[in-house]
C-alpha cells in the first residue's frame, strides 16, 4: 500500500492513542496462565498483539473478544497450556516470538515457533542461550540463531544471568520460563529495559525482589486473574508529540498514556532538546503502571547527544528522534544504538536513507547517526522497508516537508498502530 501525505497545517486538540503494545502482549500471556477469567480493556487490536492471541489459542487458551479492544481470557492456571498441533506463527512480532519461546521452554511438550521473513532474520540466540542454561532443549536455524525454533520444554532449573545486552524481551523470556519451576532465578541488567513483565507479575501476586539492577523471582504458585485497562502506548504517542513539537503553531494533548519511566526516554530527550512537553495528572494505574496526559506545544529545538545509557528507554523512538533532529539547531548524535540494526528492519540504514532523500543532513554511524539541523525537508518517495516505526517517523517528517511525500509499504503501521493513517493523514490518498 502506498500513501501520499498531505501535511496538517498544525497539530491541535486532543488525540488518544491505542493501548500499549508491550503491555497488551504481556497481559494476554499472563492472563492465560492466571486462575479464572481476566477482562482486559483497551487491548491493542493490531497484527502483533493478535499474533500473540492466536498463538495462545493454539496452545489451548480460550480468548473471547467482547469488542474490538476488550478481551476475556479464560485463564488455565500455571500448568494449563497444551501442545499446539500447529506451528506457532508470530508474524512480524519479536515480542511474541521471544516471550513465547521462553514461556514454552517450561512446558513439557513440543513447540515450533516461526515468523515472517523479517522476524526469521532477527536474532533469537540471545533467548535460546539462557534458556538452554536453564535446561531447556531448543534447536533453531543457523546454528541456533534464527527462527523457526523447535522447543522441547520441561522442568527447568533456576538461573543466575547477567543480560549481555539491555533487552526486555530477553529478560521477560527468562522470567516466563522461570514462572513454573525456576523460582530463585536472578537476572542482572546494567542498563534498565522496560519492566512491564515485572510490574504485571507483581500485580498478579508473584513475589519478586528488584534492587540494584537485579531482578529475583522469589516465587508464588499462582497468578491472580486480571481486571485491567491497558494504558495508551507512549511509543505511538511519540509520533504525535514529535509532530506537535516541530509543526509551527501546534498544541496537542494526548490523554492516558503509560508514563512508566522505562518508557519515557523519548519524552525526556525531546525535553532536553528544548521541547515544551509535560506530563499532567500522573497517577497509578492497573498492572502496576503509571499513566498521565501528555501535553506538547511547538518550541524551537536544539541538538543533543544521546549516549548508550539513554538508548534502551527510547529504543523504538530513535528513528523519530532523527526526524526531530532535522528541525533542531546544531548537531544531534546518537551512539550505542547498534540494536536498531536488528529491529523489524535495519532502522539506522532505513532512516538515514529516507531522510537523506528528503534533503536532511544525516550521516550513518555504526551504532547510530549524526544529524545537523535545521534543514528544510523536501517531499520524496520513500520505502518504509516493511517497518512500522520507519513508516510513522517518515509521516512526521512529511508534516514539515515541502511538496508531496509518498510512502511505499505504508501498511506496516498495522502491527502497532492500525488507525495511524486515519489520525495522521486523514486527507491523504491511500492506494
Ligand atoms: C519490547 C522490547 C524492545 C522493543 C520492542 C518491544 C518488549 O525490544 O524494541 O519493540 O515488548 O519487550 P528488545 O527487548 O529487543 O530491546
């Protein structure tokens, strides 16, 4: 699908974003293992989260859709999953593949998990290696590095593990593997990654100790069912924040967004650039999360340096930061973000290629990029590389570009923000 973007004159008013993707995956998975029925509201109805739902159904879990965004999950208890007769297809979703590989390593049956061409090229060894140390039997393509992966699960032993890279997916895979018989498992992370799994497990009655970068799963023999509302996705909200920050005369409110500090990295970077962004009405919400309303108004911006410690909390938004940096005074440099090369696409190469086509001064670096701004952008024909985050970042760039921007592969947004185009480019042409 191709989209021709007509930019909005300014971004004003109040725009809500769909439920958080990371939290939606986890809520469906943990509700499946809970005692009794869980009701999950504002569940993200997208290709990625629906892949998780379909895999859970194949594993014997009954999931009823009360409406588009409300799920009733019939919990089967911690021992309740059964062997799937089919290969579990995770589509484009790294979270589905990595979290379920971890979970299934603890079940005494055979599973095969795969995904689309992009997912089959993304690293899985980072999950397989610690799971093997716990005693699981796994085999994957390309010397245990790539999906499809075959898992013969079983009784696992507790693991003490230092994460070699900050990754919430790896951390969560280990925690899910340890849920049934890996109590005492300790995971150390040097840079914190998103902690939704830990918060949700604690909210459902599991005992965890979290101190000095070490997460210990102390135990608990059941998960309590959920009655929860998923907060808005701050990653989706970032595109709106960015548009309001750079399109002159904008003033936008984005209500009820998850403002968990492991996810506010982009918000903080934008603030450091001088953006007029703030969080109001912050309060505790379901699942151990914090929510608040985000307000953003246009302001002149200056370039910043983003160092490796700041990368994990903003990882999915760094291509968007490159777009914002094209409109900021001076240099913005991002280092230590090599992980961007193994996301749904090589996001460093993709964003540099796209923004250069639009006339930006941006240089590709091994672990990031350097952008010199401000520079006027020209509308161009861009390839989204099958990557939702690139498509949405380019849509923001198009808001300040002169002339038409045409995005090829615009349907990529379906994996995380299916109504993105209706919000972002209502007057645009879809082909
Ligand atoms: C996610 C973790 C991050 C992030 C991804 C979602 C999660 O990946 O990029 O979009 O839900 O745990 P890594 O764990 O690979 O950093």
